[in-house]
């Protein structure tokens, strides 16, 4: 299990910062049929001019066949080893089988810092990153990236063996172990404290450098209370049967955001605007396939867990299968995406503008909204 923890640490490292359309090209069969249309009768159905000269219509169709030779658009996609990549595993499998709409080149890394320069330098076209990192990229590139979907909602949970913990207020006077002082999980937790009429003075926050440390501490001390992301939650509960999820921070967020309409967002998908302008059909195809992949992961967890193991995100299928329902994998686009994400970023901005890159993104940040 120590091996599992070590591997999962790499897969969930970026979670500490909180860190699914149309075909881009026509099929060979369609192109061939178009090129073969030489009869006057068929040409007449196409245009009046072609009806008058079927031979001319056939010649005009030939370049179209060359342009629609079945070659797929190459799309370079970067993601983090964790829930965001877990939502892509079905698309990865389709790509491997050659049935995906685009020709995808997937890159998985352990930290968002590894993806940011690749997006900025144009080495990636699309990337799945923590929500606040997307805003930072937007500001850093002066609006040269857009967010196209939300791929993961909240993955933070309060874990303990204490059944008496039912609300945030029940944490008063307790010691809470978590990672990421001054990072997104910390901002989220402190926001929820404030929304429930509490401050950090009402409890003790003890920060650890790694989620694995918190999980190990929970294993040893059944009275401890920890804030952990998936899939570390599943690992901790597997190690100690007495542990359980006592608070879902996504639900706690929703309970205090009823009017604002924002949601607790972990991961979003961004695209370079230059690529979006050059290959809009490829981006739309990705969005359609991302949604399909996210749906597959949620409706077929057993099969999806095997793909998660195959792609190297988690080592053991049983752990992956248990974790998947709690990873809140989704694909939210358009106006719903904007409403959920903008409110979330506003909460982070209000606590520390630097957490979202110094400024709130403008409306052009939200593709299709």
C-alpha cells in the first residue's frame, strides 16, 4: 500500500492546487463518393450549373476529394495524472483503436507547472488544468487561451472515524490535517468556514507537505480529521475501515452558494485561441468526445477502472473503481460552465487575487457562453 500511496501521490500532486462536435474531416468513403459523381443526373441535384455540364462538375469535385482525403487533425492534449485524466480514458482508448475523430497525442504529467509553459509556447493545443491555473494562464497570455469545459467538480472531502461530524460547525475546537497552506484547498476550506460563521481561530489547521502524509496519519490515528482529495480519500479508507467521508466539501459549497449559482470546480479544459481559430471543427469534435468519455467513466465504472489502470493513472483497479464515483468527473460547457466557474473564481479572487492570476478573466475567457 505504501507503493500505491507513492504512485497516487504523483497522480494527485496537482490536486493540491486544484488542481467531457463535429468530425474535423470527411471520411474516405464520403470523399470517394463525392469525387465519383460524374453523371449529369447527380450533378443536376447538386447545382444548376453542374446539371448543364456534368464533366465540369466532376472536375470541380476532384479537388474536394483531395481536400477530404480522410486525414485527421492532430490535437496535442495535456492533462494531470488524477481525476482530470480519468475522465479522458475512454477517449484515449478510442484514439488507440483509431476510432477517435481527431488524431490525439496525449501527455500526462504530475504537476500543472509542467503544462503551463507547454501551453504558452504552443507545444500543446488543449490542456486539462486546475481552474485557477486556467485563469492564471489567461492573464499571463493576455487572453490567448479560452476555457472550453469544466471537466471535474469538487474532489475534496473531510475524512474521519468520528460519526458525530455532520456539518462544518462540528469541526469547531478540532484539529484538521490538510495540505497546501495558501493554495486552493486552503482557500476553499477557509471560505467554507467563513460561510458557516467560523474562522481559523475556531479550530486548529495543521498543514502537511503531502496528501500521503495526511492519509498515513489518518491510518494511525482513528480520531484524526483530515481534508483530502480523491483518490487519496479512497486509499485512506481502504487502509483503515473505520474511516469514512464525513463531509463532502462540494455539497458544503453548494449549500452556501444557492443564490450565486457557482460550483466548486477542480479542473477545466483550455485551448489555445490560435488553434481554436485554425481548427474549430477539431475543437468541437474534442468537446463531443470528451463528453462521451466522461459519461462512459460515470456509467461504466468497472470497465473504466481497467482503463484507468491501463493508462497508468492508478495501479489497482479496485481502488480506481471505488474512487471514480467520488471524483465528480463531468463535462460542462457554455453558459452553465461560465456560471459555475466565474462564481468559483470570484471566491478565490476575493480571498487572494494572486490565486487566479491577479485579475478576474473577461467574458471572452468562456468559450460558447
